[in-house]
């Protein structure tokens, strides 16, 4: 019991050294680019503040054309936003566990995960973001989030993202969780269905109405982000799934509803599904 208690204390010290912003030895890519503190966008890394959410939703650029001139090269092309440096960030997750009820009473899970991340502008109001999971529980997970973001298309409140993303992103960005355990409600698959709310390939569009109501629509393949098949196609059937969310901010709360529906071609029969429910968030900065 004493050994387990000491091990838990050690795990706490390791967690503090890894996650404390004041003790961080490396500076994330966006903090380097804008000469901002990490606290500008994050409450506790990787959890975002409202400002951080707005920055990401603006295709990773500051509002009101306030981008720093020093961060870009003037190549005489108004259609190209050429960054002086390739923005690269590294996320390192480390854990330690103690459990007196298991045969293995303590375990050093370090590194638990190592990611390479990059994002920024490639043209006015066109941004990109991706990360490569170099190591996840001892294995290479590969490319997960990877998309191009078209911001304020046609001078309107319409944004479009094309690429790989999580279907659940409009509800909650699963990769921003601070807990050790995953949120299983997002990744659970029911019966023989392959549908869940995690990664997929497709198009995500958002639009804000004059009432400040957000409308979000996704059109996705519906079979995740596995390797292409023998026919070099990523989708395994000719069907697509649709996700829709409506939300309205009210003071410190945001109230919304969502639905995710589609159809899958099966061996014996086709399968139809529907995920639906409320989406409510309450909080203050």
C-alpha cells in the first residue's frame, strides 16, 4: 500500500511538470508566431478559451486583418499568404498509474502519446490544420485531423472545412479532453453498424444567422478514416451520412439540438441509423 501511495504522488509530480504552463520548455507554434502567451487561447492546455475557439474558427488567423507582417513573406502575390516559418508544435502526454488491486500495481505510461501539429494560413481566409500521431500507446496512429478551412466565403458568415475531422467536433472536440479515459459515448458502435461520432472524411459547413443562431451541416463518408480499399476508394459504399446541429447562445449558456443519420450497405441487409439529442453548454471564462 505504501509503495502504491508513493507511486501516485510521483505520478502527480510528473503531471504537474508536464502540464504546467509556467514550466513549459517549448513554446507552441501559434504562441511563437504571434508572441502570445499560451494562456491567451487556453485555459489549461489543450482546453480552449472562447478566444481560442474564435481563433480556430477564423481559419487560424487573428480578427480584423491584424496578422503580424513579420510572420509572412511578401512575394508580390495577393492570393498567397506565405508563412516565413513552418509552424510546428509538439504535444507530449505522459501518465503513471497505481492500482493495488491489479497484479501490476504500478505502470509508467510514458510516453502515452506524441503528436506533431501544424496549422496556419495559406491564403487570405484559407487556413489548414493537421496533426500526425507519431506514437499512441506505443504504436504509430498516423494522420488524424487534417483539413483545409475556407473562412467567410463570399464575404458572408459561411465557413467550409474539407478533409478529415471528428463528427463530434461541433458538439465537443474530443482531442481537447483533459481526462485519461476517452468519452466512450462518441466512439461506441452499436451492433454491426460501423457508425459513431469520431473521425471521418467529408465536408463541414457552418453558417451564423442574423439571430446569432449557428447552423452546422456535415456530409461524410460514414466509414471512418481507415486505409483505401483495393479499388483505391476511401468510401466502402455509395452512401453518405449527414450531421446537422442548430445552437443558440443565451448569456452564459448555449442551447442546441443535433441529429446524425445515414444508411450503410450490409452483407445481409442495409442498415439505417439515427443519433439525436440536445446539446447544452454552460460556463464562464
